[in-house]
C-alpha cells in the first residue's frame, strides 16, 4: 500500500509480551507523583523483573523505525544509561524487521525489559519513542518509566471481622493478634511469597482492645495497619500507599466489635402516654465513655430520646423519654475509630437493638411514692431513724432532726405535696415550721416550696415527680422533750398530673434515752501470756440489749475512771497506747468500758480479762532399770524403770502434777495426783506383771473453774512408754551392792533426790534409804565461774540433770549464763549398806 497522507505512526504500550495491537490491557496515560504531565507509565520494581511491549502501527501498515530515545537522543545501545538493569531491543529489531511490519495484527514491536538495580534512585524517568512510517513521516511519543521500591510490588490487603464484645479474637499467634492471619499477601505475577517474613503492626494493634483472656474489651469500629518485613528489610503495610490494589479491596485490617444486646429493664406497665418517663436500660460492660444509647419508635426512624455513657463499662443508663405513645426499643451505639460516631461507617454499623417493648397505659389515675431519708449532719444523724416500709420516724427526745422526702408518681408528674396534721398528738406543727418567703411573708415551709414550683413552671407544675427529678418535702426542727416514749402523727397529701390526690400517713415516735435504763452486759476475754488485749476487743465485749444501736454514740475504755478509781489501780500500768491491756503480767483484771448514748448520758461495764501464766518448763524422765537406747534408727524401750524424776529446778512454773500408769489394755495400774509439787514418782513392782505400760505425766491440770488462780495455767502432758520383765537382772550398779537389786540411781537401797545449792554455794542432796528414810547430805561447795550470786546460788549458772553413775559418782549438768552446757563430777556418794 502506497502512503499518500502525512499522518505519522501510532505507538501503544502494553504490559508483558504482546504481538497484536488489540488495545486489550493497553497502558493508558496517568500522572505519577513527581511528574509534570499525564503519559503512559511503565512501572519497574527494584530487584524484580519487568517486561513491557512497544507496538507501532501506521495506516499504511509499514513502519520503518521506532527508536528508544533518552533526553531527545537515540539510545545507541540496548541498555538505559540511567536506569541500570533496563534494556530494549529497538536497534536489533530495526536491523532485521525494518519496513516489514506496521498493521494492528502485525505491528512493528520491540520490548523494554529487565531488573532495575537496587542502586537506581526511585522516581519518574521521562523517555521517548520516535516512530517513522514508510515515507519517513515521524512523530515523538513521550512516556514515563517509574522506578519503585521492591515492597511496592506486593499487595497487603486487610481483612474484615465482626465480633461481639466479650468474645475471643479470631486470629491469634503465640498469645497476640496475628497480622499475618488478618491480611492477604498478594505477590506480583510469576513470583512467590518470600521466605523469612516478619509480621507485626504499625502503631496501634488489636491487642490494645483485648483483656487478659484475649477477649474484646470494648465495642466499636477499629482499623489497624498490618505490616510485613521482607528479608531484605523492605516493609509492606496496609497503610493506603499507592499500589496495584485489586478493585474493591480494602487496605487496613477492620474489626467491628458490636455491643451486648441492650435490655429495657424499667417496667413499662403504666408508661403509655406518660410525660417525661424515666426508662432504665441495661447495656452491659464493653462500651466506652461517650457511647450513645437511644430509644427509638417501633419503625426505627424516630429517635425519642438518647443519652451517652459517662464512664467506661457503665452497665446501666437512664433515659428520659418526653412521651411514650407506642412501642419502643433501645439501641446501643459504640464509637468508630478515633472516637468517630458509628454512623460514619454505614457499611459496618456498630449498634445493637433491644427487644421491642409495648408500654401499657396506667390503670390508676394516681399512685404516688413517698420516700423519706435521714438528711441530718454527722453530729445529729444518729438521733433519727426512718422506716419507710412501716411508715415510722423515730427521733430521740429533745434532739434536732433533718428529713428529706422524695415524692414520685407513676405518671411522672407530682403537682403538689402538702404536710397535714395527723391524728392527735399532731407532729406537723413542729416538723413543718413557718419560714419567710421571697417577699418576707411567713408561711409553712411546704407552701413556700409549692409557690416557687408554680412560679418556675408558669403555673404548669409539670416538671417534678420522676426518679431523676422528684418533688421534695423538707422536714426539720427539734423533737419535743418527752420523758416517756410517745407517738405523734403526720400526713402527706399528694396531687399527680391529673390532679388526683392520695394521703400517706406516718407515725413519729419520740424516744427518750437514759443510761440508767440501759441493760448493759460485759463479757470475758482470755489471753495467753504475752498477748495484748486491744481496745476494740474490750469494746466488742460490751453489749447494750434494750436500746437501738442508732441511739448509741459509741464505746470506749474509760481511762478517766481507771485513773481516778483505786479499784482499777492494778491495771493503770498495764494500759497500752490504744487503751488496751498488756499481756505481760498474768492475772485476772477488770477493765471499765463506757457506753455513750445520743442524749449525752453514759454507763460503764467491767470487762473481765484473764491473762494466763507462761506454760510450765517441764522436763524429766524415767530412771532406773535399763534405759531406752536409739541406735541405727531403731529405739529399744525402757525396761523395768524404778520411777520418774522431774527436773527440780523447774518447780516454780508447776502447781500440780499427776502421774497415771496404764497397761496395754488401757487399765489404770497406778494413779497419783498432787496439788503440791512432788518431784518424783516411784513404780511399785508388786503391782506389775511382765508387759507394755505407759506413764502419763500431766502438770497444771486444773479442772475446777472456781479456782481462779490455778485456772490461769495451761496443762501439759508427756507420755512415756516402758516394759516390765522381771526375768531381767536389774544388776548391781553400786559399791558392794550385790545384795541390792532395787536401788535407785545404782545405789544399794538408796536414792538421791532434791539436789540444790544453798546461798553459800553448797550442793545438798536428800538421801532416801531402802526403808524410805530421808536425810540431808552436803556434797560439797561448787563455785560458779563468775562468783556466788547467780542462779541457784551461782552467778550466771544453774545445775540440771543430777544423777549417779554406775561407779557411784554424782554428776550434774552445769548451764552457764550463755546457755552453754557442761558435765561436772561432784563426788562419790556411798550407800549406807554398800
């Protein structure tokens, strides 16, 4: 075909490899950021391969040339000098295909392709294709090459979730909301998801709205930016940056957390056509402060009333509806992102409606409720009690009172409440005093309140009578001084919005209080040695049986009485800082506690405090026979003991001692009880046969509750098992003691008891011979390491565990002032017959 016109060729750009100019997928003009015009733009991503086709056509179907130009000059080689990694094959194509192509089905075609080097600066590069037809008509076609970071080649599209507050987050990983699961990662064609991706969030994250159990805390519409970090450090975010996002895809992760279903909990039985009705709505936890709760008409189109939460997690709200004429329902509306209203996101509404309620019209024309409350200050409040259930007011005689009454009606309107005289005797004259109005004229207080209400409402009197705004009745004054209980009477007449009235009567009881009429009892407190009794413990032991607790001002330990009355002299030095009683001194004490009444009278009662003596220092053991031995973890029993010996130096803490021996069947063999100390117990052989026995030794066992002195001791018991076997030879252990087989402490016929040191430091023992005769025997003088003025006559020393060994030597254990023990040989004691 011979070309006769001067129309130049046309250049068209396509993504990928293209050989037909059908305009399918043609790259149209746009203006990238940083460019000065709209041109076809070829986008390359650093580090990723890119490929574009350049197709040139002419109406003559012949194209001689299409040249790739940089800055108006033909590129003499295949590589772009500025965009490293990008090349074209226009020169090579010209050499082989010049004047051979040019139609739509067979265009003159070459490609621009390659992988942009990481060193190339991102941005827009302007290039030119100069196209020539068969007659060398030509035209320049400008286009852009845009170089982007590698990360912009990928799509990260956030997912959408809808959950109810209090439910678990649906996509978790290792205890945290997972950005990987909550977004879709889209890669360019012919590429795959890189390995080693690191996932996270940019800024706020879903975890911020999760409690410790990983459940959503607050309702609302939330948007989050998920991000993925590639191994080379490239960050990809769902942040709205320009990318090849698929049509209709969302960028950010969106979570819609709906509130709990609200519930109208006010009984609407008498609410239809009621003016200014208070409606309570339970919304449950999970709404933030400022969230909206609305009441709507049945069709949902008319908002009748609304309110906003004043704190986080507020579970109920009160809404005042101007007038309820039909069915209603409530709706909880949570906030959108950054505090926006949920209405800003119509595609994701964050609101939940309640069940439809059907109010009924009131069946009674008037149904008032009067609630009286004690309004007195801290000083006078205890003088008054109010019992609305029984319509009873109780006031202490001669004392001031202040009572506030709140009047409501099922119609939510109270026009008036008048204080009227009750049955005789009447209380209205001293409970509803005369006061000056704003003009200085005196009227009863209830009439002044009514006049102001009428004036403020332009005589409509229709704004009071709801729970939020009740009609008020104020009663105050000073109760009459009656010396005996006396009942007065007062009435309240109320008028509702329909001017229907009703009368509510109350009884006003005047109660005299006098300490001499108080029935006060005081209990007993028992403490171990060293335990203090607190002032509160003493107060709690005092009880007033016949006077209401509201008429009691308080209780306290009567320190003035303790200091003035010598009856309590013994406890003056035992008082603690809080006026309790110290436990450092055993004994029985009386502590006066004063009860103060609201009429300024008072009465005392004595609390008994018993402080026990310290527990007995109780040491001793069996003696004689064959001693118990523990070897290798095995213990052999004590055979054929002669008796039990108590450590003499502990006798001061012991008041009674009781010895009981029982056989293996529990039968009592010997029973010896002493009210005075008997330091030893002799086993009488003739009462025993071979077998197992137990000796039970109990000290300070006082069972007589009338014995106050001994009753302050705690009993202590020790159980010692032993065996009797008469075939065993007890053996001679003393000097020449072959004929004596019953000698205690290894002496023929003798035993040594009661070792003690006198004031001169001399050690004495009592020798008991075989016939039971006792004689005192001086063993010798034992000087202490620090002198002769200590314990047991020795400075800083004491002696315990006296015993005679197999050789007849008397030994004691010396305990020095620091508690260190050492054995000391006192000397040799021969028996009278040995």
